């Protein structure tokens, strides 16, 4: 039996975000979804770098033993590129991306996964999640500290603990090899879909809409109707038996690229109408500054003086030009100083959770230095000793956990407290009633 894939890929910026930090790739041998993080300046770069390094695998044929190694090597190359790029551009520091990738090898699929993007398998009408979220709340569920139901509303449900980052941490992806059967339908997606559309609703769409193109459109629309607060990327792929194909069905042969890795990376949302779309448009309109009217064209001084005597006007012209240069330099210095002050003000509106004297603490600012000056100060310290936390949580704290408000930082710290291993309380020795203190 020879299998092939019939697939479709969609990515939408959503109704709230201003840019798309998701990236996707679909080819005859490779399926990838990556969800970038690190703010406007970094997340889209990280996800596109991940896709670019993995995309080279689509054109090659690998044996079963080599496929997983090739996926891991491509992810390592992407990590090295992120680290180098961040070193050259400090403003990109902290960028990272999730990765969910499948590489077709004969009748099998090699898979590599990091983060909270997901892969699902629809087989015989039943939808199963085949990846495990590398999130803080999933760890709490796995260790029995909270239930799966509590995880859906946990304040730290979006904290991802294992992703591809520029920190230089050698965090390994989950890798596996699985059989692909004709009739299987695969869904790879970012949390912009699975975080807002229930599994039962996604399963219904995957069962009802047989065409992959139409199915990805349906899934994107479901996420938009749920408010579309995040970027939405989904990839639907059907496994076909080339020896037993219906006349009206053909495998896909083109390469599809979407999101931050695509040429049209800034394409706006496909949402046209509906309550969520109208509400988002109103919010964005209120937040955006009103465009100033175009200033009328001013006559150029030199053109006005063309007909005057050159000798009589050359000196005033030089004075005016000199004044313009001085004014331009003064304005430039003022702008630079203003931007510097605004940048500092912005840093002091940020917060993060980190470590102070082996204790979880909350800091105001960002964990950076400006020459001899630190851009952060400790705000408050918790009573959580890092020795009571799992090693991977301590690793994340050492890299810091950023938040945009003190309340959010406190909530993050409370979440860490829930995961801490309680320190045993010594049992006091009972005192005899006669007061002798023992035997």
C-alpha cells in the first residue's frame, strides 16, 4: 500500500491581534504549524524561522530510522538561528515558538512537538489529541494537583513550559512514529483554534466537511465566531491510498505556506461580519489615533527666489539652510531623547516573576541592563522557596516569566504556589500531663 496526503492550510490574524505570529507549511511529505511568541517584534520571526528550517525536509526521502533524527536536526538548526539572531538584535530577545510537525515516511508519520499547538487524529469518526501540551496547567493535571476541567479556567493556562527559544536551552521536542491509515484525517492547529473552539465542535466539523479546503475555512470561522482573540492556524490532511483512489479525489502536490512565513503575512482577517467582528472593529477604531489631514504643499523657498539676483540672495539662502540643519538636528535629538524616555517609561510598566535569594519574587521593569543601570527592581517577595518547585519550573523562572501588570504577576506567582511541594511540618512530641517532659 502506498499512501499520499490531501491537505489544506489556513491562517488568520484573528479579530484582536494586529499581526500574525503563527506560521504553517503543508507539502506532500511535511506538515507544520508553529505559534510564535515574544511580542510584535519577535514571535512572527521565530515561527517563520522554525518553518523555514523544517521546510527543507519536504523535498527529501528518508528512511524510518532517519526521519525522527532529521526532524530533531532541523529544530536544532532553527534554535541556533534564533540564538544568533537574538544576539545580533537584542530587541528580539525572548522570542520563541511552538512546533508541531509531521514528516511522511512511506506509510508512517514521524512527529515532533513542542509547546501548546496541537495535533489531532480523526479515525473511524473519533477525534483524539495525539500531542501533549507542554504547559504549566497540563503539568498540574499530570501530577494530580488540578483536574482537566479546572485546567480550562486556570489563570496560568497559557503558560508554555517547553518551546523553541533563543535562550540557548536545549529543550528537546517530543518525538514519535505512528502508522498512517487510509481514511485518517489529521488536524494540526495553533491554540487560536483549540483554545477557543471545543473539541466536540472541531470533531463535528472534521466529520461533516469532507473537502479539506472547506473544512479549514469552517474551522477558522468557528474560531472567529468565538471572538478570534488570537491568531488562528489550522491544517487538515487526509490520508489516501494511492492504489484505491476514487476518480474524483487526487492527492495534493503543491506547497502551501501561511501566516508569518508567507508572502502575504500581513493579510487581514477573513471575518466580514458578525457581532464579534463588529465589536473588534469598534475597539480597534477607538484605540487607533485619528489620521491627520494632509498638510498643504508649501512652496519651496529656492523656487520662489529663482528670479532674484543670485549674488544678492546667496547669503540669506545659506543662512536659511544652516538654520534648517540646526533645527533638524535639534528636532532629531529631541525625538531620540523622547523615545528613550518613553522606552524607559514602558519598561517600568512591565512586570515579571523571577528569583531573588532562592525565593520566587515579583519585579517591576524588564530583566535587562542599560550600561551600569538595571531596568528592573524587586517589588515584593513570596514565601515560595524554589527548592519546592519542579526543575523545569525553576528553569523558566531563571529566564523570567513576563507579565504586563502587577496583578497578573501576582496571579502567576499564586499559580506557582499551587504547584509547590509543601514542606513537611514536624510533629511535636506530646508533653506528659505531669509536666515531667518525658521518661
